[in-house]
């Protein structure tokens, strides 16, 4: 009887371990946020970096979509948007900044601008990325890039027991200089990076860093500023013109009726 209990506990432990290991390897950070918990099914995972770009130079972070003001952050800060939720015609993003203060909360997505990344690169160059058999390589260490010729990051070392590099690169992009780039979809917690297969340890290939585009709020603001004065000027000119024509016609009619 005791042996059967021990065996049952052992099998249960193995089952829990089997479920826990994959989850920890590919887990997604979720906020401890009441609105997120109650609307989890309607939220979309994003997990991308953005730059704050509100129209008035600041971005207000809210406790919930349409909720109370929580704090205000200056434009230019780089933040993560983990999830989005859409309601009443507005898309809201859950903001988190991985620093000591670690501000979190909800912001309108119109107030942030996407930092160009691997996902955007793959959308922009979908027809130029070759799907292939694993490309054989002879290096075991390489510099990671956010996207081909983009910002360089840390160095990735091969872990043969996990996956060998010459088994990994099945998506390849060739840049304008003829250098081949291999896509790193996932490797021991590393996601969405690129490695130059022909010059893997070169940290100076960052020749095409994409600027951050203006946010929707900034674009609306610039449209308001540039469109306002001309419209007022045109209206004023029309009013003056109509008044002048009216005065002219009245004087002309007065002259006609005089004896």
C-alpha cells in the first residue's frame, strides 16, 4: 500500500514537472491589474517596445481605460506595451517600464510610437526573406541584432545541448551588401533577433537604424497647427471681399437713384 502511494506521488510530481517546464520556458509576463484580470479574454498580447509621444509633450497613464489619472510621463521614454484592449473606438495599451520605479498602467495607443523591431522588419521585407533548410555555420558565438543592419545588442553563445546553431537558421535575409542574416525566433529565452551569418562577431553593422515615427496624437496636433491659420485667413479674406462688394453695390445703387 505504501509503495503504491509513493508511486502515485512520484507520477503526480512528474506530471506537474512536465507541465511546469514548458510554461516557464515560454511564459508571458502578466500584470497584477484588476482591469486586465477582468478583461483578460478581450486583451491582445503585444510585448513590443514603444516611445512615449503625446501631443503636449507628456503622456498620462491611467488606472484603467477611461479611468483615473495615475501618473504623467515625459515624451521620449522607452516603454513596453504588454497587452492592448479596445473599447469605445479607442485602443488602450498596458504600459510597463522596467526600471527602479517601474511605472505601470493604461495609455491610449495614439500617444505612443512603435520602436522599429524585428517583427516590423519581417512585415516590411516578407518577400525578401527566404525559407530554407537549416543553414550550416561554423561559429558558436554571435552578436544579436534587433533586425538586419539595425541596433546591435548582446552576444549569444551556442548551447549544443539545447540547439546547435547550424540547426537553427531556416529564415535568411540578404542585405544590400550581400551579407546573409539568420533569424533567431527563439533560443533559450531570446526572441525575435537576427545574426549576420557571414560576419557573426561584427558589432558595426548597424547602418540602417529606423527612426521612431510620430504618434497619431502628434500627427493630429501638427495637422491642427498647420491647418488652422490658413483656414482663418481664407475666411477673413472672404468676409472682407463680401463686405467690399456689398458696399460697392450699395454706393452704385445710391448714385442711380439720385436725381
